[in-house]
């Protein structure tokens, strides 16, 4: 029956997606925002842009709130849910063509789901300086395709090997930023004998104190399942490394499991006709030393068979305590590194319109993005497209924009423009005030 067969897939559709974008505008523009960020937005996106001044940008500004959160997966869309889980079809049962279609949606490396979020607890810009306090979380997990093959087709092979994978990290950052104009009225020659006349060229940097909240990762996993003529047998082991404050483990208060230092560097150049060229290197230094509540866990499985699937005294009578063993070991401190990301963006602003393009890396995966925007009185609208090696996003955003008051909301759809093709949704919003 469909409801029973696909319940695990339904759970996957509740899990996440990795997306950059701190507010609704940046999300709506497809994340092509490194060159466009100004004022307090630059604290998060590009500290070099803190040096740029404009009558339309308050010298002092702050977020009342700012967040982004997303969820999705790499295999199953809403149309899949409607067809096989939502029971919009004529039958609650599936045939071989349905099974082949479902397995065809899953990449060979399995079903991957990841979730990422960011909440700014405090974000302030004063002239060329910025301060940001934020909390980030990221989780990613993969289940082998073979598990879904077994669920759909039963035990059709003699040997199955599984290598599940998972990672969870949560941390807070206290970030200090500064941007400085190093050159004014500079002319660059470009191919074709043309000139780019720059009004300001700036550099910037951000130093962060990182506080680790929690970490867990599957270090190794190897599970073998044998379906032979004499019955079933299974062996395997999974080793995980984790760090959670001992105070939290003991439910005796709150504590951090680690700490570290981060460093970002940035460059921007602004022309007189409002073209901005920007580059940001994020987490040039970005390490967390986990030193509280650090443990290694190992779980092993050995049926000791082979066993028959059915029959008295066979598989159903196996004592699970005798075939599984768990071991927990206290370990010393260990280090993890935040992903080194690089972004290069170019944008152009007119009186009522803007356009931006951007390329870079996000958690080791290359991306390209393009965004368009329109300013109509105090209402702004944005659309964007962002493409990774393994998936793509279409996005839109809307903003209520006054000089000293700003509110926006952005939404991004993973997999296509329409809701039926969606493999996940991402939301971002901010409320900003200025003086």
C-alpha cells in the first residue's frame, strides 16, 4: 500500500536544503547580493561595502530581526507527494512502472536532505563599523538508494551494502566588521580601449568569535546485508563523533561545547555610473575547537546467522541485545573547520531598476546566480535564479522600503518555478530601522 510503502519518503520531504541569503531581498535576488549589500546588510554580506556612503543609506542602522531557513531534498518533489503519498491517483497501489519511476528519481548516491538556518540576534552598522551576533545551524543526511529498492521490490539481490551519512553542526558568531576606502577617483582600462572610472575602491574584513553549540558526524559506516539460500545475515558498524556541552547532557544549565576564531576578507569597487564589483573570501580562518562533552560512539550489528526469514526459532526470535552492541568513549578535544566560501559579484543600479550576477562556492559546491529588481515608490520587487551543480532555485521577494524603515520577505523554490516541481522551500525576512 502506498501509505505504508512511502512513509519514510514522506519524512524525507520534511528535511532541508542549503541556501545562502540573510534577508528577503538577497533571497529574492537569487543570492546575487555580494555587490549590492549596503548599510547594515553589508555586515553579513560584504564588509568592504560598509565604506560606501549615500544619502539614501542611513549612517546608523540595525536589524530588529533577520532570519533565513530552508528545507528540501534532492529527489522528491511536491508532484511526487501528490501522486504517491497524497493519494490523488486512482489507486492506492503501485505497479512496476511506478516503482521504476520512483527509483529513477533517486541519484545513485542516495536520498540526501539538508537543512540550514540563520538567525541574527543583533546586527548594527555605525558608519564604517559593523557588529553582528548570529546563530547558525546546518544538518545533512544521506540514505542509500538500496534501502528504497528493498522497500519497493523486496529482497531481489544476494548482497546489499549501505553507507549512511549524516552531519549536524550548530554555532553562534560574534562578528566585528570594518570597511575602508583605499582609493578614490581611480580609472581602470578594460579590453576594447574603454575606461571604468571608479568613485571608491574599498577593502573590508570581519573577525568573528565562534561559540560551538553542538556537533555530530558519522565518521564511518559500513553495513552489509546478505540474502543467501540459507537465509538472511547482516553485519555492520557505525562510528560517530559528537560534542555537546556536559551541562546540556546533564540537564544542568546551558553551556558551549567549543570555541574558535573566524576571518573574512572583502573587496569592492564602485563606479560613478553605479556599477559595483565585489569579491568576498569567507572563513579564510574558521575553526572550532570542540572541548566539552566530546564523545565517540560505536554501534555494531552481527546477526551471526544465516537465519531464515520465517520459521520458529529463526529471525523473529533473535534477541536484539545479543546481536547489537553500543560503546561510548570520552575523547579529547578535536577541531572542525567551517567551509571556505568565495563569492564574486557584479551589479548595476539605475534609478528604478537593478541587475546583479554572481559566481562562487557554497560549502564546496560551485554556484552561479542572477537577480533583477525594480523600485516602485516605496515598494520593491525582486526575482532571481541560482544554480548549483546538483540543483537550482527560482526566487522572488517583496520589500516595503523607506529610508529609515525597511521590511522584506523572500521565498525560493527548489527545483522549478511552479509549486508542483518544488523539492523544498526557503524563506527569509528582515525588519530594519535607521537613524
